[in-house]
C-alpha cells in the first residue's frame, strides 16, 4: 500500500460540515483543493481521491466524479448507484490496496468526519493539507484532534473572502 495525504478545511473548533454540506463557500479554497489534488509530477499519471459515501452524496451531481482524478467512495452498504468510472470499497485498507497501482501517483483522503477519523490514525497517513478557517460555523461534523506526530511545515499568508479569513497549512508526520 502507498502512503496518502488528507486534505481538509476546518474552523477554529475543528468544524468541517453542517447539514451534510460545507459550512462555507470559499471559491479560493475550492481552487486550492483542485490544484493540490490534481498536481502530478508525471503527466501520464493521475491522483486518486478517497471519500465517504456521505461526502460523495454532498457533491453536486454536475461536479461528480471530481474530474481528472480517480474517485473512490467508501461504503459498507454497497447499495450505491455509482457511475461506472467511480470505484468503491468497503474498507480504507481495501481502498488503499485498490489504488496502489502504477497509474496512480498520489492518494488523498478528502473526508468527511467518519473517514478522516480513520485515516488520520492510519500509519500510512503522512501529510495533512489543512485550510484553517477563522471563526466558528455551528458545525455538526468535525475533524479529529491532530496528534503531535504531525508537525506544521508550512503556512500561507491569510486570505479573505467576504468576511471569512483563512490560511493554507501543511503538516508532515514525523517518523
Ligand atoms: N471541510 C471539509 O474539508 C470537508 C470535506 C469533506 C466532507 N466534509 C463534510 O463532512 C460531512 C460528512 O461527514 P460524515 O462523517 O457524515 O460522512 P462521510 O465520512 O463522508 O461518509 C460516511 C459514510 O462513509 C462510509 N464509510 C465510512 N467509513 C467506512 C469504511 N471504513 N469502510 C466503508 N465505508 C465507510 C459509510 O457509508 P454507508 O453508510 O454507505 O455504508 C458511512 O456512512 C458533510 O457535512 C461534508 O460536507 C467537509
């Protein structure tokens, strides 16, 4: 199995979602998400995204599967009517196994709460891309506490969209 990264945006209380959706609309963060998860060093390869079934459900139909990347949906019920190009799996390890192939360069876990909670404790989770959104958004889903094994290695300047300020950070797991 290959190492993977997590990408997430959370507020000052680690809130990530509300009523099955993102709590904020931040176009610059969506561009950042697309850039990070699409970037490959070998243009003949693709990256892969692993998401929970509820996060898949939260994506507008016209934007899913997320283009240019392999999409894999975690589901235990297996009753989903996914488009044929979308992979599915009944465990995180099985998903990582499926995606450990020569055509895939990087693997990203993209949420939501249930899947982040499993992924951050997985020994192959090596990097976190975090958008720190300032303020509180009365969220009902949350990112788990980040263990001290993850060390912040970079932080951008603060950006503002309307009244919302946010910052892009990266954390690496220390061996
Ligand atoms: N801020 C962010 O960066 C961000 C990113 C993504 C999502 N979100 C938000 O997070 C919220 C959704 O989070 P959530 O925790 O409710 O849902 P989720 O993690 O997206 O999906 C949960 C579902 O995934 C499946 N699942 C979870 N673990 C599994 C495993 N090990 N093996 C197989 N299937 C597994 C199950 O599907 P079945 O029920 O089909 O078995 C489960 O019900 C939404 O509000 C969304 O907008 C925020």
